[in-house]
């Protein structure tokens, strides 16, 4: 065997270095803004989180993938949707309490003062 020719086992046993892709910035923005949207800037940050998450998911699932971080993108989308639904529910309940105050517990709380107290002697 010539020294110029590589042994067949040596060629197949070469260890290939794994390719590390950078994490998608959109995926990180999606996750962060969705969690911020849960507590501080509800509607706007939730929508930003959902949009960035969908765009980041497209980056991470392309053929060949350009970026990593699809887990961040999915977390951003899920938390953004949950936060958006919760805040819309809270806003609708607040509006329902303003528009229909008799349905709200305000009528119940105003009747609490009319109860008989043992201190009054009645």
C-alpha cells in the first residue's frame, strides 16, 4: 500500500466537528417580550412576542437551518398567546363590571353594610 493512499478505515473514522448555529435573536426577543407582556406591557409585548416567535421559528426550521433556538421561539409564542388571552379576559371582565355593575360583586359589597350587627343592639 502506498503512503499516498489513505487507509479506508481512517477515512470513515474521521470525527466530524458538529456545526454550532448561533441562537436566533428573534427567538430570544420573543421569549423576553412575552414574559414582559405577562406583567408589565400586556397587549403590545404579547403581540411582539408572538410575531417575533413566528419569524424566529421560520429561521430555525429552514432547510438548512440558519439559526438555533426553536425552543425559545415556541416558548415565546405559547407564553405570548396565553398572556394575550389572559389580559383580554381581564379587560373584558373590567369592562363588563363598568357596563353592567349589577352583575359585578359591587352590589354584593354595598349590601354588606345593611346587615345587623350585634354591637348595635338590634
